[in-house]
């Protein structure tokens, strides 16, 4: 029998270590990580910060696809043969992002079952959220969609309940995420603040009571 490796593979260590096929880069707020239409040749992992993924139409209209937190992967389309990026990725705040070359990503997915399980679990969780976003767009009012977006940005449902949103997200960005106009977002945000669902105090604080907007018919 062959000797087992002295050290078990740790996905967190792998994603925190610069080595063959892995490079870490710091991005300032609003700095582009990759452009729409650029070659898709690597998968990215957010070590710290937040990343906005957005698509721009031929007419120049932008739609926000996702706001991703630390611990998120993006750019995985290259693993299924996607030759070019379908969206643009931008640092929403100062961030550190690990780039894993496609060949290295494929290698570790095949060689290390624990990493494959973690990556698959992440994709399934994110796809479930995307399905929820689609249902939200199809059936809910823009006011409910904004409430849900704010709760997600504040990590509602995770341990500890809602937290202050750790960046100044513009009303334009919120409007793109919700699929409505900036003026409507401004109207709803003022309403939420008057009702005590949110607070502005140098940063945006979201309270659990905002959930009542989603639950109310």
C-alpha cells in the first residue's frame, strides 16, 4: 500500500496560498477584475472584499448579475468551455482576489475530492439563490425586490442576523439589481427609513423588521 500524504488537503489553505497557477491581487474600489468579452481562462475566488458582476447590452444598458462576498467564486464559465467572459467583474470595495488558472482548477477538482465537494456545494447554493432572484423578478413588486436585496446584502439569515452593509452602494446600483428606476429606489428607501426598517449613520444598517415588507401581501 502506498503511503498516505502526511497532511490532508485543505481547500481553505489552497485558496489562500499563492503557488503554481494561483496568484492573488489587490483591487481598489471600482477597479475592473475582468472585462466582458475578455478571454475566459481562469476561475476567481474572493479572499476579502466584494465584487460586482454586471452585463452590458449592445445598447449600453447595464444589468447587475450578482454582488459577491468574500468566500465566493466567479468566472467558472471557463470550466465548461466558455471562451469569453459574458460579464464584467469589478471590485465594489477594496478587495483581494485569488486567480486560479483553468488548468490548475481542473487539476485540483479531479485530484482532491474535498475541494470538488466544496466547489459543488457553493455552485448549488448560488444557483438556488439565482432561482430565487428569478422568481423575485417575475412575481414580486419592486418594493419587495428592494427589501430582499437589502436583506441579502446585510447577510440576513446568517449567524447574528442582519449586519451593517459594508460598503456605500449607490441607489443606481440598487436600481440595476432590483430592475427598477433610481427614483423608485429613493422613494422606497425613504419609506423604509421612516418606518424604522433601515438607518443611515455613515453606513446603511438593515433591521430584521424589513422582512415584514417581503411577508406582507
